[in-house]
């Protein structure tokens, strides 16, 4: 638009100089023409001297928090960058949404400056942050040059994780079909099972024989020649995610995070287990300490994002799920459904909730 106005002004000057035969107007026309050519050449120099990059490590925030993305603008030239416009975008594959934004800045010659792009996080997920391009202008704003950057970083938005879910063995009271013989006869270390006995205070959840407990309407435990820690596989089911709304998924991730925290606090040995939608094979993430908490949730959110792309998926029954699980010896399969129901070895169980107060 400014170029058009400048050319129009030059045409008007040329017309008036010819009409009135004034040397001053002729000189003004020459100056306008030289400035126009000079600004065009200068715009290429400015483009070559300018650059921008996303700075800092990949960020992690809790859902609802504001994330500040750092951007560094660099000017290697001897002229100031009087007007810069950065075009950026973020996308959340899990929530299937995103947003484009622009930032306007300037930068002195031979220096750099940092600016912040603030993003309000509403949904969980692993967001891709892209600095797409820089738009640069000459000092008079006549010419705009575009410099592609395509710099990327990732922003992980975790569930709040204020709560903990603790398994409640007294809640296993739903009748299901089960096998006549126990599926596991040895513990994780290969220790042989000695006998089946009634539950006593202090027995671990891993030692409970859930199916016999349902049959006899009494908690029964497996006695081993040597004790071992509780061992489980926290399963991410492969169905019903394509029809789930983002509000349901956010709530599920809050409960899943609380369950993970509860298992870690209760000193369970467990891993996250899922069947990859893209590769078609089983993947796992060991959860040995609190340091594995974030990495495990990131894996779950990435897998959920790939599953939401599917339009149709056949539902699975409990028996089918249990049959295909690649469990290690001694592992108890545990999973949550979208309604917040907890299952242990295919049996619905109760849990105790403990939520921390927010400040």
C-alpha cells in the first residue's frame, strides 16, 4: 500500500514538474526515485542481516497456567531493524486445535533482543510451537521482505496432578467370569506360591488373588515363600478415544496422573503399557520413581493424540483386552476408563481419593 502511495506521489510530482516547468519539482522527483531504489536495495540487506530463534529448553507447564515462549531477534547488520513482525503458531494434536499469532518488534544495529510470546493453556497435550517466518521492512516501510525460519519447540501441558488415587482392596466386589486355576503361580522374582490364605492387615495389594476373592466374597491372598513388591502394568485401552470430547480426556488424564502418583507413593513397581496406533505394536514406559512421572504422561498424551485421528474403532471387551496383553510374570493389569472406573485384572475396584488444596 505504501509503495502504491509512493508511486502515486512520484507520478504527481512528475506531472506538476512538466506542467509548471519547475526545476525544484524535477529535483524532488529525482530524490523520490533514488529513495525508492535505495529502499528496495536496503530491504534485501536488512533481510540478510536479521534472524530469529526460539530460545530455551522445551517447556513444561500445568494445565491452566500461562506459558511464556522466549524468542530472540538478532540484528547482525549496521542498520536498525525499525519494524519486524514475527508469525508464530502452536498446535495441540490431542485437542486437535491451534492458533496463529503475530508479534511486532524492533532491534538496534549489531545487537539482539528477547521477546515473550504468552500462551494460555486450556487443554493437556504436547504442543508444537513453530516460529514460521519474519516479516521485515525498510526504514520508510515501502518494501516488505519475508524470511522463512520454521523453528520448532515443544510445550508439554500436564494435568494438574494435585491428587492421588490409592487402590482400595475392599472395593473388589463385582462378579466376573474367571479361570479355574490362578493365572500367576510365581511372583516377579520367580518365587513359588506356597498357599492361598485370608487377607490380613499388612498384606500387599499384589498378593491379593482377585478372582478367588470375588468367588468366595472374601479377600484371599497368595502366600509366597518370599515376599516381593507390588507389580503392575497400567494399561491405556485402545478403544473409545475417537468419540471422547476434550473435557473427558482432560478429566481422564487428571485421574490417570493421580493414579500414577498414588502407585508411586505406595511403592508399586509398575510400567505404562499401550498398543501403538501408528506402529501396531506394544510400547511401555517404566515408572520406577517420581522422575519418570512427566515422561510417562508425555507418552500417554502422544499416543492418545494419534488415536483421536481414527474415525471408527471396534470396541473391546474385558476378556479380549486381557488375552492380548503382553504382561510380564507377576504383573497385575490395571486401567481406568473414561468414566473414571478403575479395573484391576479385569475386575472393577474402588479407590481412595486424596486431593491437595490449591493456594
